[in-house]
């Protein structure tokens, strides 16, 4: 029990330390926003979003079809 607790505490402290290091924002490059921070613009996410939605719908349809086939087989037996 003591070994598990020690390992868990060490792992937790390492993860917490890395999270604090990752949360520091990077410095902007020199010359960035001469009159203040400039907006980078809008990133297009439409195409990727539709691909993810389509893949999710296909996966859900496959799961429903598989479940339907399994129920059909159990009723036949």
C-alpha cells in the first residue's frame, strides 16, 4: 500500500508540475502588433467539422446495425 501511495504522489506531482509549465503563454514574436495585439483572423473549421460529424454518424449507424443484428440472432435461437 505504501509503495502504491508513494508512486501515486510522485506521479501526481510530476503531472501537476508539467501542467503549470504548459500553462505559461508563449511570448509573441518581435514586431507583433505594433499598435497592440492584432487579431490573427478566423480559422476555417467547416470542412473538418463536417468530416467529424459524418464519421460520428457512420459509427453510430454501424453500432445500431450491429445491435439490431445481434438482437435478431438471439430471437431466432
